[in-house]
């Protein structure tokens, strides 16, 4: 069992600012209402959810492909998290996963890759956590 910790520090009211960091020290980034809703510099929770999801999904897909005898040369995944400000009651309403893999061996076909990509979308641990999001879509391409 492993514990991984993220931390948020905020200063001021809703127009204030803060930092998001990780215990590893690899992330120590500013965030604000501006970076979350207005495209201003800094990170935001949804961007970090997308990065975490893409990372988990890619590792899971790699594992599934390897277990089925395929050789993974590389996989690139993007997880786009769409949040609706919803009149002051923000809600994540959609996540779109786009993945492309360069995979060989064991006679892999585009249909096989799609099947394994769907498996990863349903079963990677972060996808499971995000299952409350109303819509999660997938585009998968075998390079």
C-alpha cells in the first residue's frame, strides 16, 4: 500500500491565490480563479486530474497489452477534463480520453487495440474514481 499526498494552500478570499504541491516536490504550482476559469497562468485542479488520469490510463493500458503478448513501443494519452462553471456551482461534466499506441506483436489489430483501450477506460484506478462524471468518451488509435 502506498500513500501519495497533494497539498493546497490558499490565501485570501475567492479572488485570492494559492499553490498546489506534492510531497515528492515535483509539483509546486500557483493556482487561482483566473487559472481555473479565465485561462490565466497557473494550474488548476481539472488540469491535474487530466494529467493523473492520462498517466494512470496509459500505465493500465500498457499492462493489459503486455499481458496479452503485445509489445508496447509507446503510448501517448490525453485526458481532457471539461468543467462547466454552472452559475457558481462548478461541475465536471465530461472527460475525453484520446490515446494512440505504437504496439506490435501477437497479431494485434486496430479492433484489439480498441478493446484493450476500452478496458483501460473502464478499469484503471483513476477512471474508476472519476466514474461519477456524467460522460467519459474515448478515441483510440493504433499507430
